[in-house]
C-alpha cells in the first residue's frame, strides 16, 4: 500500500534537526508523497526549496488566516508568479479562523478572497482552513463556486457545512482528531462523505493521532489515520488506501510514483 500525506508543515522548526529521518520514516511506512503546506511568503519560498532537495515533497503557497494581518499587496504578485511558474501544487493554507482571531475577521476575509482570486486565475486547487467560521466561509465559497475547487483541511464542521462544501465540489480531509475518544460526532458526520471525496492528512507537527497522541506528529502517522478510518467505515484497508491515493492525485495533479 502507498499513502500520501496531503497536509504537513515540514518547514516547521519542530523538524529543524531531523527532517531527513522524518522523511525516511514516512517512506519506510509507505508514505511516499507529502503535500508540504505553506503559511506565508517566507514558508512558501522555503517549501519550494525543500521540494528541490526532497523529490517526494510537493509545496503549496499561501497566507494562513492567522498571518493575514502581515499580508502585503506585493505578496499576491509573488504567489502568482510561484503558481504560474509551476512551482506549487495548490494555494494554501488559506481560510478563516475565528477561534483565535490572531488577525481580525475582516482582514482574514480580505486576504482569503485574494488567495481565491489567484487560485481561480491559475486553476490550482485550494487548501481551506475553516474554524468556527462556517457562515462566512460558506458565503465566500459560494461566491467562488464553479471557479475554484479544493479541500477542506482537517474538517471539523457540521452536517450543514459538509453538505454545502460537497455541493461546491470540495474534498474533505481527515486528520488525527478522528481517532480521539471524544470525536463521535465528527466520525458520524464523516460517514456522509462519498469515498471519492475523502483525503487523509496529519497536519504535522500538530494533531497527532491515537495512540501517539502527546508526541510530535509526523507524516508516517497518516497511515494510522487511514487505517483507523477504514476500520470505522468497515472497508478493506488496501482498497481504501488506494481510493485515498487516487483522490489525492486527482485533486492535486501530481506525478504518480
């Protein structure tokens, strides 16, 4: 079985001393490809450089909602060049986060729309972060319906949110929280997701799944998430892994290995 971690932050300082080993461990567990997620211009550039060193890393570029307050108009030009030059596979991580509000909601919305405009122009998929912002997020995604597609990363919404984003063509990505003891509601909602719209991720170094919870997360743990989901959905693990693999390659249009 081959696995792809569709969301990891390998430029994070948590891996500053052992990134080689982290990637090797992933490959040993069958995680042969990793979508390496960016949060601002600096990390976008860093992840592009990492992809030149590690051929199984595929970088994205974008501005995270937490960092929307630091966005500058010139950032859009840089992101557009990265996208047009074929250096990235998606625009992300972008979105809204009203839990922490490190940037104001208005600031987040403005930056999100710029990011979606870039995705629309370049026809790249988007990686959406949505936390406690369902109403505003749905309103914005509706405006871009038919122009932009992508994935709702680490889905945590309700049935209404799920129904709308599926109607808009989005994929649903599942991370470590699906394995947590108190995630019954999330697991029940995920049973409503069509098999051809599911993805798995780690969000490394965050959201480590059971039984590794409390430790630094790594891309090889996407195998744990995938196998947990296969058991929960009562489906064959190998067939399920192949579906996840096919879904990810369909969305991100990256080379098969």
